[in-house]
């Protein structure tokens, strides 16, 4: 079994580890000149950590992780703990994205990753798929995995007309900074007025990750810092505002949130999408990477040497497409919650579902 993976983000790298561990040969092509991880820190849920335990890298990931709890606070500072959920429904581990990707790249084996090599196009045949790359070379494989993110070029060929779309008015600002000397005894996640959410969380190494999001935002204007401060005013007049004020402008990331529309298919006989390329979704459920890690694990189980690739990909799509229809409903319920209490309850309902309704093959 030979697999070609396009994209060395979290999902491509995890797919590489999973499929190699199953016994296949894997080459990952990444268009960027190096393994990179745009973004700040990332919350990984128990189902992602279970995959990493199975793949033999769980302990290394926990060593760069800081356990946290996804409890929100309302604008009055009250902690919202919706009834009917267990502490484990709220537990995640915060990891720095860049360190996570470096660790995953080491686990795949650097010799199996080809940086500065983008995807060109593919051509499917009965017994293989031919993949043309940006340097003009071609390679043949049993299966092609498009893990090339929201703007996936593999998806553009597999599902024409499926370009990513703006989630209108939904923006996010975030940064990781050394603690500028502000005493932080605990993480704090906040739900504010004007469609805002945000908070700050501690990394394992003492650095602080802060984030601010807004639904139905006006078009952002001014510096990124001012944009974040304007939204933070609806959340907190204290520590979050101080953290943003202490952050150099160049460290602040801003994203217009983009979504991949529901796809009629994720696979053909020898081509498959995984991660954001298949299902980039709104980050208000903070689970896009975690769910993509599940895609990778499932591919690892299905693509063992000797597997019938078209059948394996049919099975993958049969599990994942209905699963994402459910996720879309749960995510919409969180987004459209009219009160902080309902947001917290619908969020816990989503995380409980995600942690208990895992795919098993
Ligand atoms: C503000 C925000 C906060 C978030 N917080 C969380 C969180 O706390 N927890 C969580 O689970 N998720 C979170 N997410 C979602 C998470 O970031 C994504 O779901 C995850 O990064 C997707 O990983 P991926 O590997 O599928 O795609 P990407 O990380 O986008 O990786 C795709 C890779 O493919 C490469 N590539 C692209 N095109 C080509 C090409 N043509 N040829 C070769 N290579 C190519 C890219 O350079 C990149 O390296 C958040 C998202 C946002 C926007």
C-alpha cells in the first residue's frame, strides 16, 4: 500500500503516522518550504488524545500540553456549569500548534515529508492514482489523501464548485505571548454581549494564549490590537483587556472565519479528503483539529496493506458524512444560543456527544 498525502498540517501529519503504523508507505507533500503551523495554541479533546495514545505519541503530546476545563463565565463573572454533564465533558489539553506539528513531523519521519512541493492535479486509474506535483514531477500511489486544508486544491478537483465560503461577520483574534507579569491563577473563558466570546488560557510553558471571537461583527477596522480590544470591551474590563494591550501588534492573528460547504461526496475510488479540506467549520466549537484527527485514525484503520482501497474509502465516507451532518446541527445550536446559559449547555451537549459517539471500526 502506498499513500500520498497532500498537506503537512495536523491532519496530514496524523494521517501519515496512522497509515504508516498500519504498514503502508507514505509520502506527504507540503507546499510551504517548512512544516509550519499558522495559529497560536489549540485545545485537544479526549478523543484526539486517545488517537495519539493509540499511535504511540500521546505521552509526548501531553508533555507539551496543559490540561484545562471548558467552563464559560457570563458577563457578570458567574461560572456556567450546565447540569447533566460530567467533568470529563469539559476537559481538554492546550498545546502550542507549532510544537505539536514539529512533534508529529518527527513521528512521521522527516524523510517521508517533501516540503516546498505543492499538489498539481491527479488522474485516477483502476489500479492506482497518478499525482502531478508543482515541481513538474509525478508520483503514483494506491490512494491520495487531500489533507490540504480549507482552500484544498484536491477538493477543488474532487468536488468542483466547493470553494470555501466566508462565515459572514464571524471573526477571530488570538495570540500567544510571554506572560507580561499579570497574575493569572486560572484559565478564563467568557461569553459576552454583542456575539462575543473569548478568554485566556495558560500554556504548559507559562506563556498565555488569549482569544476573542465575534459573530455578526461589523467589518473590522483599525489595527488588529484595536479590533480585539473593541470586542474584549464586551467581555471583560480586566485581565483579557490587559493581555491584549500588552501584545505586540505583529503577534496578533486575525481570521475571517471560513467554512467548507457540506459536500455531496468526500471520496472517489482512490482519492479521499480529511480534516479541514473536508469539513472546515466554525471554530466556536474548538474541535476542528480534534475531529480531523479522528479522520486520520479512521484512515489508518481502513488503509492497511492489502486493503481494497475503493471499499475502504466507501466505508470512510459512510461513517463520516452522516457524522458531520450531526456535528453541523450541534454546532448550529451552539451558535444560535440566545443566552450565555444556553450557549454553555449546547456547548457541553456537543462535547459530550463528540466524546461519547466516537467512530469504531
Ligand atoms: C481561530 C481558530 C481557533 C481554533 N481553535 C481550535 C481548537 O482549539 N481546537 C481544535 O480542535 N480546532 C481548532 N480550530 C480548527 C483547527 O485549526 C483546524 O481544524 C485544523 O488546523 C485543521 O488542520 P488541517 O491539517 O486539516 O488543515 P491545515 O492546518 O490548514 O493544514 C493544511 C496544510 O496543507 C498545506 N497545503 C495547502 N494547500 C496545499 C497544496 N496545494 N499542496 C501542498 N500542501 C498544501 C498547507 O500549507 C498546510 O500545511 C481553530 C480554528 C480557528 C480558525
